[in-house]
């Protein structure tokens, strides 16, 4: 579309700070946010920020899945060891912060196997993964894409991918799905990524243009597809309502997982989020 | 050189000591308030947050450090003016260079002009007008003790127009900065 | 690996050599020199103001401009040190000792030439060390975890407070911890809880880093400058400016020693360019066969001081890139600028932004070349900067402070923050509180907060790892020594013990 894009990375508070800045920026259609749209459905629930998924126009790109990895020097050789440690409540898990995908994954595991864990938060996925490599935290439940390089370099030991199918990482091989180890049904933990911008006051022609780009250019973009395969992520382009429909089960899963963990400020039912 | 500096400090001791004393009181009181406010901050325990990551932890401890430093400053400024280690250096360095001529009215005038511009003029007048007016007033106000006041006023006018125009154009067009 | 770096470095140097790039190098370096020359206007102010004004530019262009301004300002300060006996920036204080006596002897031109060559080689040596050390230090920095960063932040303000308030370290520490505390206002980085906001959305957004820095330096400096009566006009600069080749070649050892010493001083968090100059000066004097001539117009002393302070510039940038901990006050502003441009320096820099270290080194290279060429070619025209009356210049600087603090987020609240920090900074200065630790504190506050609370979560609230982890313990010990060295009773006791009188 022949437009220069300035990327401003504003880490912290599960991306809430960066998204808030985009929300408060002038609505000229030139300030977008990139991130996980499902978080837009849970900020309100957690009492962090009064915003809602329908306030935003969504454009999805890829879907990532969380991966449980541990420091190679940690005593956990298999997912079974890890589950036992979680039941005993002795494991330290690094994530990108409250409400991040890594946190949601850890909460889901906890809900499925019981026990507890020590939650250590970092400024983002990369710092959380590095802290695990360095041994400050024992494990991380961040996304596979954030861990791929370290897994390939043997500096992290992947135990299980939190999905119902195995994940292949280039240069490492297949990582078994968590369903091989846990019989309890886990909620949906995938995270769809994309860009989004506030619906209100954004000029309609901006939205039209983006819709067109998504339908024509992004849907069969080979570069983006290869990128997703290489990183072990799924390529899932969608725009507008269909994008929201794809994100909705993720919001449901997250909302109720936070509710079970007692971290919510209101019931998901108050926001019309049905139990998955 | 260190001795000269010490002497300069001790020579001005009474006034210096007084400001230190007042500032120490203000700092200690302020830090105590901050410490209490940090303690009262929510611990977010209802969100399942680890109590060690409570938002008030760091500001509270920093405020306590400042309380300690404030009390130390207070204690020091309350001590007898002739502390043994201070007297040793007083005699030397008395013939030091006189301090550069510093005048408070100039600083206060500058402060006043700047505040009127930033808080009063901007937002009420268009940026260019407010800026021109400010630059002119500033230069004119500090030019009265000059040899040729009329020439100074002319210079002020010239500078005002130049600054107002160039800042507006340069930043709106070249740096793409939004002006207040 | 090493060769890889050299190739990237060469590429980065070439990448700047476009008409736009070189144009930016020239004007930013000249502007930096002018800011450095003006007594009262410091490198910190120059970099802070330009950060806000170049905010909308591309990140690479903006950082290039800032680096050139930084190098130019530290160098430009030597002019007023030589000609007026007033250091243009705090970093040039050591240059007055021999620079001004040289000017008195009618050798001002020669002195300026020596200062130029010294600054050039200083920057270059610092840049080389940056290319060599930074990637290694980043790798080592991966060993730095939450506990170590807690110590680094505390060490930074403690040593900066100690060094910038030599006579009265308690004031330096108050300034430093006040900076750390003020940085805690607004939404914190772990749970997004708005601290000290009391319902105000402006306060919840926090006190903007750059408006605060522009205020504490820009506005406060305007008030300080206006308070002083005018300084004397410039005297004749003498004839010779370009130094004799033999003078430089014969002094290669002084240049190398000062360059390395300056860089090392720069690397230590909180120890700035001024210490780079003082340490190099002291070393040159100790090594000299004629130490008594120092302070009476010895060209070697001037050369050492100016090499040392400019070498400290790349030195101070090294921890900015590899640990996200600034080496000095202007470097702290540079770090803040990198943050707002979306560059996250730190131990991960070689992973997340693999070329950035070499790009910064290339920027330093061009800035060094620019001060050599512009410094020697424009010696006389640049002297006009010192003749500009301050009442003409200061209103312009203030207008820029207002525009700059408003520019980043277009919030009127940021202008208030600038004004508030300006008045507070002015009052603190007048009471003898240094500004450098305050700035360092403001920049390090967030790092301290997140790492401290994370460390406490990891250790279940135990402070023990702060003292038992090897790197932590080392940093803690050094911090403690700096603290003790600053306490008058301890100094007296040590003096008695070793039988030395101060």
C-alpha cells in the first residue's frame, strides 16, 4: 500500500500500555496496534482497562500455540516430571506478565493438574524466555514462536506443546502435544495475532482499504505463510467479523480460566461470555 | 582545590545550613507521606498476585531511604556550627576569587516570563503570536541596563519575529512536530 | 564472528554516507558544538531537547542526530574552557586547567587545535573499544538477572551522587533517590496499577521521561544562566590552529592512555565524561617528567583531558547498549531516546537488534570525523557563538523546551511536567543538589522497580540472594564502599588509621 510503517514497541502490563496509547492516539487511521486481539476481551474482566473486543476492528494474521519448556539444567526431564512439580507447587514459571498468553497457559495447566506455581513476570516474551535459558526461572509457557531459536540451539528443553497436535520446529523435530500426558481437557490456548484499530471515529475509508488488503493481498501471501511455517505457527488470515469469530473461543477460554483462578474483578457472564 | 571548595562551603555556612534544615524537614515529611501512601496502595491480593510484587513495594522502600537521608541531613544541619572537622579548613582559602555576580531578581524575572508564556499565552493565542510576544518581552526585559535601549528593543523585535516564524515553520513542516 | 562484526561495522559506516546522512551529521555536530560552547547549556540539555524535536523522524536518523549532538557538545565545551576559563559542559572542567593559561599566553588557537585532535582520537578509541567490548559485554550481561539489575540501578545513583557532589555526597544521594522515586509515578510495569494517580489519567500515564529531563536540564539551566551576570567577551585566538604533526605523533602514548582511561570511566554506570577527563589528566600528570608545568599551560594536560572526556562518550554508550544502564547523564537521555524509538537495549541487543551496536559505532565514527573537520575548519566562525548575548538565546531555548516536551505525546500535561521539573531542578541546584544523579534516577527507576519486585518474588522476599549471588555480591560490595567513602566519619577514621591528613 506504499505507506511507511513506524513500529513503536511499548512493552509492559501484557501489552495494555501500548494498546492504550493507540486508543488515545488521534483516530486518523494511521495508528494501529499489533498484538493478540483476545486480550481486548479480558482487560475489562481483570480490572486493568475498560475496553472491549467490539470496540476494535480486527485483522488476524497467524496463530501461535504455547510451549512448555524448561532450563536444560532443571530436574524436569519429561512433561510427567513437570506435572508432578506443579502438583507439589515448587516450579517457577516465567511469562510476559499477567494476562499474557504465557500466563494463560500456566493458569490452564494449573487448573488441569492442580497444585500451584511461582509466577515471575518479564517485560515481554523474549526476556521471559532468556530468563529461563539463564536459569532465573525454571520453566516458561510462552509461545513456541518465541522459544523456537532457543529450542533449536538446545538451550531450552521443550516438554510439551499446549495443543491437541504435535508441533514441529525446524532444526529440532516434533514436540509431543500435552494431550499425551494429561487426560483432563485443556481449554483453547492458541493465540491469534494480528493488528487492530479502534472502530469508533476511525475514518470508514481506512477500514475499507484494510478489508480489501486482507481479502486480496494477505490471504495468499507466500512470505507470511513461510514465516508462519518456519516459526511453528499457523497461518490464519481473517478480517472484521470473521476475525472476531475466530478470536471469540480464545476469549471464552481465557475469561473462564482467569475466573477459575480468582483473578477477575467481575464475572465473565456479566460481559456475556458463555462458559466454553 | 578541595580545601578551597570546603572553605567556600563553610564561609556561607549559616545561610546554607538554614536552607539545608528547611529542605531536610520538607524532604522527610514528603517521604513519610509517600511511604504511608505506598503502604496503603492495593496489594492486588484478590487478583492472585504474589504479595512480593505489590505495586507499593518499591516506592515505599525508596521513600524510606529518602526518610533516612532526610533525617541525616536534618541531624547534620542541627549540629553545632563549629564542628571540629569544619574549623580546620576555614582559615585557608579566605582570599579565594569572589563568587560570580549572581542576582536573584534576574532569575525570578526569567521564571515569571517563562511561566506566563507557557501557562498563560500558549493555548489562548496562536503559537506564532504567543511565541513572538514572549521572545520580545524576554529580550526587552533584560535589555534595560544596556547602553542603547532603543537598539536593544529593535533587536528584540527582530529576534521575536525570526524565532516565532522559524520555529513554527521548521517544526511543523520539517520535523512534523505538533505545536501547542 | 569478529570478522562478521567488522564487516557489519563497515557496512554501517557506508550506510550513513548518503547526502541526507552526512547532512544530518554536519548540522547535528555543529549544533552540539554550539550547545557545548555556550556556558550553562550542557550536552544533556542538547540531547534531551533534540530527542523530543526529532521524535517523528525515522529511528536511525534520530539516533544519528543525537549521537552527533552528544559528541559535538562534549567537544564544543572545550572552546569556552580555553577561551573563557568556564567549562562549556561539566565534562570540560579539567580542560580549563591548562587550556585557559595557554589562551592567556596568546596560544588559544593552538590550544583549540590540540583539544580538537584529542577529542577526535578520544572518540575514535572509545568507538573501537565499543565495537570490541559491547558484543562480549552483552553476552556477559545475560548473566545479569533481576538481583544484579537491582544493584546496578542502586550503584548508578550512589556513585553518581558521590562523584557529582564531592563535598556533600548526601545531597547527591538525595537527588538520586528522589529521581528513582519520581519515576514510580504512574502505571507500573507488572500489573499496570496506576501509582500515585489519584484518579487523574494524566498522572496514571506517568511523568514523561523526556519532559522531565528537558525540564530538569533545559528550563532549570535557563534560569541558572539568567541568574548570572554576563561573562567577559572573547579574547584573540592566536594564529596557529592546526597542530603540528610532530606534536601529535610524539604524544601517541598520552592519547592512547587517555582514550582507554576515558572509555573505562564512561563504562562505569553513573561515572561520566567529567571523570574521564579528570582521570586522564591525573594520569598524564603522574606520567609526565615535568608535572609542575601542569596547570600553567601544558599542552599535554589539555590533550589528556580532552581525549579522556570524548573517549568517555562511547564508553558511556557501551552499558546503555548492553545493559540498558546509562554510563552518564547525557547517555541516560540517549537511552530514553532509544526507548521511545522502539529500540530495547539490554543483554538481548545482539539477538533482538543484531546490527544496532555497529550502527551506533558508525554514528560515533562520523561524529568524530565531523568534529575534526568542522572543529579545525570553522574555528573562527564558531567563536561568534560565544558572542551571542544570552538574553537573546534563552527565550529561544525555552520555546524549544515547550515545543519539545509537547511534541512527543501532544499532551499539555507534559508541558506542566517540564515546568515542574524545571522549577524543582532550579531550586535543587541552588541548594547544592547535583542534577546528574537525579536524571540517572529518573531513567533507572523503572528498571529498579521491575527487577526488585521480580527478585523478591523469586526469593520469596528474602534479601539474601542480593548478597550471596557472586555478581550481586561484587556489585553490592562496591556500592557499599562508595557509600562508606562518602561518609565523613568513615573518611576521618580512615585518615587517622593511615595517618594521612586530608
